[in-house]
């Protein structure tokens, strides 16, 4: 199924181990659009810091988020839809990404950049991270999970769609699709999506 509405960004967000890359990649395939993994845009210094168990500071994160914003702005300006897997733990980080939409009014949350939170309990996330580390599949150690959980802040007014990350990936993708298409219908009055 192709996603008819062009020029939209869906950020699959959450802490490490929530399933952002898995779900983002699956959703992009279903919607016939591209998937970007924010981790691919981290400078080497950020990756080295995290691999040593050192949490990133705003000084580390802001330039990375600004780079992502530029990439997303280019996609939106060219009428492209893209799925981004990105932690986006704090509101001011999400505001940077929302501002990729040239029409975005800061603080309004009405943007062509939308957020979906993959939500799971700490013990589930820790088990996933330990498995991933044992397989050598990621630079982020499980020791940073607690700092990410402490950094995660959601303002209910932002309209972030929350999905239980312990559901099967196919069900998660289906729930996100339902949300996206109902949101598109509300915004456009189009019920034929």
C-alpha cells in the first residue's frame, strides 16, 4: 500500500531498544517511502562517547538534530514522505525536528513532522539491549538505558501517538498506519486513503 500524502515525516521515537529501526524500516516499506536511521547521522565522537557508556549532552545532540532537521527539510521541500527512527527524548529536541516544516509555528505542534512513541517497560528494553549487545549489533550499551528513560519527557499537548512496543511488529505497524491515515483524513477531509 502506497502512502498517498506526500511531504510528511513520521518520527518513530523512544529510548534505545524500543524498536525504532525495526518498526521504522517496516513502516517505510509498507508506505513505500524511505527510512532514515538517526544513528547513521551521529558523528563518530557521539558514537564513541555512547559506546563508552557516557550519555550525550545537549552540546552533542543539538548539532546532530540540526543536521537531521536539514535532511528532513530537504525531503519535505521536495514533497517526499520519510520515516525517521530517532530517540527524540525531549520536547526541545522534537521542536528542532518539527521546524524542518517551513510552515511550522514554534510551540503549536501542528507540523508535517509527526511523532510516534514506542513505549515499553525498562526490563523489556534492558533485555532487548543486552541481546543486541551480545550479538554485536549496536554501539549503545544497556548501561545508558536509565539515563535515556530519565531524559524521556512527553507533553500530552504534543499529540504524540503512543504504541505498546511489546506488541508484535506487524501489529505496531498496523496501529501506526491507522493513526496516520485517520490523521490524514482529519486534516484533509479525504476519506479515500
